């Protein structure tokens, strides 16, 4: 098995997620380390859940619409974060708006800083309970990564890249994605943070 | 830790399930062995999902109503059954009607044969693709367990026991159950076959 990231025979996993999704948080925080242990490359695939939910006739997250499920989910998150040793604070706003940082993520999903970038926004939302959707908030994160924030933000909103997030969301829908996180390994779909390990094992078994 | 089932200090887990639920099948087939390994007693709690789903405004299982999710679930079941080494055949009817065997299960949920009884109906539904809802079909299973089938069936439909299933379903709803399987351990709710091991560990940690 090769450790060369440009080796196209190296197994890979597609990680479809969004910053507003709490179960995506659990996967975002651990996927790169877990994938590296299996020799699997992560392809970060940001998309918006809102349009997917709307296509089912839902006006919001099922965790908001179904009260009993919603009440359970926050208890589950507390226990899951403890299990994985990931910090957790119940967000005051759920789902937290994140279209701007998601737009940047979609526009630069192949860049080497994408994993660090995503973990910062996930941490802000689900561990620090901070808003993340303004030009200033995103710019600060980009600058913290050593990037030229205005250049990156303007590029994400340019004609060449501004539709990346919309196109990714359409692709998610076309491929039958109905929630997040969702993984694809060797053409098979795995849904939910609870399937991350199965998906990685399936990806790695290709060698 | 005591192995005496009448010892009320022994940890226990409530297992809320229904015969029509495919993810309940995964738990029903393995819960007693898994619980025994942890010194935990299983309390079988049959209930009907239909009235719970109706209370959300759903006319059927979400796996039927949401086409993308439904398509995924059968692939997931295939992989999960392989992982747990449990037989699997896609049922021709989903969700398969099972009110009569569920009524018997609710009426005799504390009897020592309940685990074997439930595994037979789960196997018929999800491994053999057989119908399970007639007086004859349920009677045959009871007789196979060495029981007096007509006596058991009539007792399950008697004034004393005929409301057990309805009462269990009302209790499920009152306790915030929104799907199956659901487990309760030391007062905490755990939802889904993916949480069975966590729930058992939590139950056992009480000692």
C-alpha cells in the first residue's frame, strides 16, 4: 500500500458533510486520523442538507421537526462525544447557518488545507457555540491558516467557483444522499457517523 | 455480579422492539448472548411502531415514505447481517403485518420462552420471508416451543391480557420512543441497533 497521496491506486473515501450537521461533526473530527490508519485518502465533499430536506417536504432538520427524536439526539451527542473524546457544547442555534464557510469549502475542497479548515468550523459550531457565517468570521479562520483571506473569499464567490456548492448539492441529491454524514467507498454508500469505520474498512479492502 | 435472574440488584436492559422493524431484527438476534456476556438481564418490551409513526403524521415506515433512505436501508441491512453473521433475505412485504404475534409477545413478555419466541418470528420475517400474522402461523410457533398453543393464544386475547400491547405502545410514546429498536439502561434511552453495545456497557457499569 502506497503512502503517496498522488498515487491513484491508493484507496479513497468520499466524505459528504455539512457544517450544520451534528453527526457530521463526529466524523469530521476523526476521519483523517482514522483513514490514515487504514491507508485511505479522504475526499472532502461539502454540500447543503437544506435543499435535500426540502425535497422531502421538510422545512427544517428532522431533529427540529420531530420533538422526541430531537430531545434524544442531544443526549446521544453528549455520550458520543464522550466516547470519541471530542469536545461538545450544545449549540444555541441549530441548525447554525453556514452557507458562506460551506461555499468556501466547496470551492477549495481539493486544497491541502481543507481538513484543518473544516475541523475549525465544526469546532466553532459544536464545541465553542460560535456563529460562523459572516465574511469576517470566515476571513479570520482563513488568515489563521496562513492564507490570504480576501483572495480566497473573493475566489470562492467568483464566476469560476461560486456554483461549486450548488453543484455539489445537486450531485448529492442525484446520488441518493438523504442525510449527513454520508460516505462513498468503492461506489457503495454508507450513511451516518456510525458507519465511518465500516466504510473505511470497505475502502481499504480494495487492495 | 450475580447470575441469579431473580436478583434485583442484577443490571438489566429494556429492549423495545417490533417484529416488523428490520433494525429490531439485528438486535433481537444477538441481544441475549451480548447481554449475558455483560451479566445483564434482558427485559423484552414489544410495542407497535405504527401508532408512533402516525403521531408524527406518517402513514407508513420512513423507509417506505422516503425513497432514497429506503433504497439505502436494504443495502445497509445486507452488510450489517453479514457483519453480525445473521441470515438475511429481503422481505417481499415491508413492513410485514405482525399484530397477532406481537399481541402474544406483549401478553407473555415476562415468560422464560419470550426470547426464543421473538427470534423465531424475526427469523421468519427477515431470513425466511414468511408471513407471520395468522392464528395458525402463531399457533405453530407456540407448539414448536412445547406450549399449549390454543391456551396461550386465548389467554393473549382474554380481557386480562388483550390490552397489553396497546398499553406498551402508549408507554413507549409517553417515554419518548420514536423508533425501534430502543433500549433503556439505568433510565437513559439509547436508540438503534448501533447503540446496543453502548447501552449494555452502560447497564453493566452500574455494578
